C-alpha cells in the first residue's frame, strides 16, 4: 500500500467508532474499496482496540472483503478455469477458511494419487482400476461417508473432508474425481437427485456415440466406491417418484458440481438456522451463474 493510502486508512479506522451510521457507512465503503490490502491494518487496529463496537465493525469489514474475494474468484474460475474441479472446490472452502493452506492440502492429494499410481498398470481393466482407487482411497487413506453427521457444513468444505476423512456423496466424489483426473482415468460426476454418483466412461474414440453408450458402469462414492449399473439408477428414480431424464445418467460439468456443492452448504446452514451464511452463499451462487 502506498504511503498516502496508509495515512488515509489510518484516518478512516479512527472513525470506526462514530455512532452516526451514515458516517460509518461511508467509512466502511472506502475501506472495502481498498480490498485485501487493507486487512493487515484492520487486524492491527482490532488487536489494539478495547472497544467492542470497533472490533465488531472491523470483523464485519474483513469478512466482507474476504467474501468479495470469493465472489470474484468463483466468477473468474467459471470463465477461465472451470476444467480444474479442485480449484473450484478450494474457492468454496475459502468462504469459510479464507487463510486456507492450499499447499498442505495438495501434498495430501498428491500422496493419495501416488499411492494409486503405484498399484496401476496398463493391463488392468476399467473395473480393476476402480478397485485399486477404492482400495487406496477408502481402505488405505480411510475416507468414508459421514453417516453420523450427514448434513454438517464441513461435509461440503474440501479441506475439512481431507482433515476429517469424512464427507457426503458429493465431496467424496470431488476428491475421487480429482485423483482420477490426475491419473487420466475417464471418470465423471453424475448429478442424480438427492445423491451424487460417478460414471466410468469408455475412452476409446468411437465417433457419434452418445454418452449413455460410452458409460461402462457407475460408482457410488458414499458406499466405498461400489460399482452398479444403469438399472440401479432406474430403480432409485422410481423410489423417489422422479421421471427419468438424460441428465440423471450422463456426466455433468464441473460448474454444475460446484453449484451443487454450494447448494449443499446452503442446505446445511439453513438447517443450522444461520441465515447470514445462507444469504452470502446465495451471493456466491449468483456470481457463479452470472
């Protein structure tokens, strides 16, 4: 930050205890305009203040700046980087954990990938390759579905899923898909209603073949990678009394996966009665849809 801006920031911070809401609104707007560069100065002011009003206002301003970063990043991700599912999941996690240490998470991801790679060879069938991933992911690294606290927000935050080794069908699938993509395995997400599964696609280039005809089998990430057929999806939809649609059988996009991740968070925070977070995540969904 330039020297003149530091002086301006200091002057603005001294006005944070002004009881006039109009003045505070102006001060807040100017501090927000500085973006992330102003956070260190705000944090320093918070540490040296004993005024609860100033501290609360600083916390709210910092949070809004960090939220704006997520809004900007998710929009840019959709335009420029939507092929990177991992990057999208990290942006969502940064909503709750702005200081996320991505390098540590990526090292853990690389470790899982390396363990799978060591067990693979070119002679394995598609089903055998999936059995290898399942063994490493669910048995060696002990990932599992969070059946005890299925609706918890942390099940949709990829850093907490890696830390806790537990997640919901979607978050487990995201990790599984990212690892598969790192190993060039043709596994894709499938957006089933009330559940999320994966499809293993025949990657032999056969012209004019529809997605449905390329799918060899489906994978259930919440049941330790259990393999099943299209018939099970038919039965599942029938139980839900949902009319079968092509989208329930075929691969979805990474944007659709991240939007569903956000909507899972909205549902989790709604159940917890946290209306502020619900409203903020709805803002992120709008930024993704924009």
